[in-house]
C-alpha cells in the first residue's frame, strides 16, 4: 500500500506539487474565515428556563413556580441527565443538563413540548421562557450607554424598542440583556387620606385606571378584552373600528373620571398623584460617573467571535446619527481585543520561528534544496491538520493551537528525517551498487523512512487515546488538544508519502554527494557519540542520575502550582462583588460607583463598567446585593502590576466578598461548581 502511494505521487509529481501549492494558498485564505474564540465549547448540552415573577419573595417563587415546573413538568424529559433550580426574589431559574452527545435542538424540542403545559401555573408570573443556546464564553461585548441630555427613562425606551432589536439582528447574536432598564410607566400613586375624604374605594381607582387604557392585563376589567364589536355593518359596506387611546401622558390619565362615583364627578387626580416613572428595578448599571445602561451581548455556539464583534460595532455606528446625545462605550468588555492581539503575537512568533527554523536547517543540512523542501512540507502539514479540524466543526482557539504547537516537534523531526534520508540516498547513488534511476532511489528511500514512522505514529496515537475518555471539564478541553496533537503527525505522514517524494523527485534527482555535511552537523554528531559512549560505558552512573532526577521531581511536585484549566492574561478582568444579604439597591450602587471611580484611577486601567443585581433574560441569577465590575486593562500596561493594584483596591472595601479573575476563568469555575 505504501509503495503504491509513494509510487503514484512520484508518477504524478507535478500534479501533487500543484495540489500542495493550492492547499497552502487556499487554506491560508480560508482559515481567516474560521470561527475564532479563546476557549472551545466546554459546557454540556444545556437548556435554561427562566420565569419572571416580580413581587414574589424567594420562598414564594420556589413554592408557586419552581417546584411545579421542576418536579411536575420538566423532571424526566427525554435525554435528561441532571436538573438544577434556583429561586431568587422575582425569578425562577431551572437548568437542565442533558446526556453527552445530545443535540441541542433535540433537547430544546423536548423541553418546549413540556412547556406547552405551563398554563397550569398560578397567575402570579409571566409565562416560562426558554433562553437561547449560548456559547461557553457567551459574552461577546458589554456596551455602556450614557448621556448628559437624555434621561435614563428615555434611554431605556430607546434600548428596548430600537437598540436591542437592531443588535439581536446581527448574525451570531443570541441575546441582549439590559442592566438598568427603566420601562416607561404611568403610575397612579393613591393617597389614602384623599381617598377616604372623597369616599372612593381602592378597587374603583384600579378599575378606572385600567379601563382608561385601550388594553389591560387585568382580567377582571372591561379593557382586558379589546376589540369587541370591531366593525359596523351598513347597507353597503363594513366599517372597521380601531381603538385609539387619547391617554399618552400622566396629565391625560389624571383627568380620567373615577367609575361608580355618581354625581361627584371625581377624577383620578383628586385622589392620587399620577406620575410618569418606571418599574421597581431588579438591577442597575454604572457607566462612568453618570447613570446609564449596560447592554450585555451574548452569542450562539460556534460563531466567529471577531465577526460577531465587528457586526455589533458596525450596527452601533449605523445607529449613532439617529441617537444624538447618547454616548456608547464598547470597551467595557471586548474579548475580541485579546484575540486580535494574541493572533498578532502568534503571527509574529510564527514568522520569527520560521526564519530561525530555516536558518537552523540550512546550517545543519548545508543544502539549499533539502532546506527548501523542509521549509515547504512543515507548514503544509500543520496547515492541513488545521483545515481538517475546521472541516469537522472545531473553532480556532487556544487549546487547538496548543495541541498543534505540541505536535510541531514531531512534524519537524518527521520532515527533516524523511528529506535528509532521501537526500543522502540520492547523493550516494554514484556508487557501483546504486540504482541508476533517481526516481527509483527516491521511492526506496521514502519507503525506508516511512515504515518505522508509521509504527511510531501509531504508538503515539495509542498513548493519547485515553485522553478522549476523560470526564467533567478536562474531558472538554483535552480531547481538542489531543485531536490537534494527533492530526498534525497524521497530516505530516500524508505529506511525507505524497508531497515530499514529489518535491524530492523535482529538486534532488540531480543532486551530488555533499561530503560529510556541514561542520556544525559533524560537530554535533561527534559530541553526541562521545556522550553516548560515556553513558554506555558506565550505565550505573546513568541509572543513578536518572533516579536522582526522579526523586527531585517527585519531591518538588507538591510545591508546583497545578491546574487542569488554562489561564490567560486577558485584558479584561471580572470582579464579582457581593454585599451582605438585604443590602438595598441604592446602597449597592453607591459602593460600586465609588469602587469604579477608584479603579479607574489605577495606572494601566483603560475603562471600568459595572452592573448590579440582574436583568431580564440575563445570565446572572442574583439579588441586588450582588454586582460585577468589569475592568479593562490597557494592552500597553504592565499586566502583573496592574492586576496587583486592582486587587489592592478591591480588598480595601471591608464587609464585601470579592473575587478577581478573567471572564474565561469565571466561566470555567461556574462549570466546575455546577452554577453555569
């Protein structure tokens, strides 16, 4: 089989070289479109159901909503592995984790079928909502909105009806959560004394206020059924009736007459203060030194982080001319900045490494043709492995790059050994026993080096196979690393069987003996032979040295930091900030704003934003005593010194528990602790 593959590659060597060149050019251009992110998808197949119940305590939410949904409705759905729930004031959250390998859309289908029976819940909440599927590191951007001329209430209206719908329309965006959202409401604040003096009951005020609107959610008022008698038939035509409410301001509502008051002709303004305000807040945002909104943008699994980020920024720039007076801050949290910088550093490292590799090969081989073949087949092998990973749905992330980097040594060794052996055999064909046909010589040389390489690759593959059976979080990270590590030598094997012989047939068939090689190679060979002879001459000393090294390594292992999860120097830090239970929202806002101003003054900090409590359809299921502060570190600052300064500032607030880490570390920790 190997002889046929190598022989066919030599027979059609021009075609093989053309295909290899096309793979290099087309593959390099196509990989620019591949999905890019920091970490791979490491969360299991999960479906989250949230139910808003504003006004209910945590115990009431648990009793009236969470328990009926979890135990009577959702528990036991197909493919379900684990179900978890959480109840906080005003919100029920149920998290369903499905068996490994379950398709996310199949999981959502079985949950959606059960939710059709949720009408049996008491009339104390909104209908349960199944959230969109999200990437493991779902937050793609935090956008701060602030203004000196536009009120928070007006910004809330714009965010709900204009900005959020436009951003959700960006390809790849799954959800928009708005912290500090203030929904415009006309509120009737009843004065008990004025109500008693006028002889009016509270239910009269409620019914009068509700019936004044063209539609009301209250089921016991007439306005709960709008559109009754929606047309008038005449002799010749049917005229449709459109309900148009004349009430648009608080002053209009204050003039509405109270029902069932007889000849008193009282209006709502006589017994109550009618004002324009907002709903009770379940969370708030701190943007700079002014009240504002914080939009948290989340993305779907498998989407391109850079592409989604650029789409969001382009949409915001398109909306800015129509939103005069509002300032947008897109640097509160922007992971694309870290990815862009990382790829820039990686490209620079690859260029420097490639140049050093070419110099080293040239110095050791001292043959430009041999060096050229190695310089071509090494990147071709790595690029081929990357294309295969992309074709099977893998994203380009730090774990995949780490696996390719780990396998690079095997790829270089395979390429150099194969090309050097072929070059040596071609150079030696001047002897009397050599074959006069250079192509025949290249065929035999390639088979001579490939047979042991095949067995070596199989041994490496068998040693790595157990990694694919790891469980929990390590089972999400290490298989991707192992797949990249195995694909690179496999691609190198394919290249060595096809492209390398073809290039050797084109470039080395006229090569002549190069003598003993380069002086550097001869010096290294002599030093190695001398050292090896000494070790073989005194094997006991070698065994003793190895034993000492093993003992030292075993003794120092407990003192070395260990972690099965990667840690990166991301330019955005997340500070989880929890006050004592029962802390009021205004007080939590005051403390968080004070800490934000102090953090902004730290050298090396570029931007700071924070959100307190939670938001509708948000990923935080907490009370108003919890907050998250996002600190953007300048890319040109001393990272370690800046992080230490940030930790000192946060530690200066006694009575508040805190945790400073990157968002990726936070998400990994959530998965480990089961709170994702």
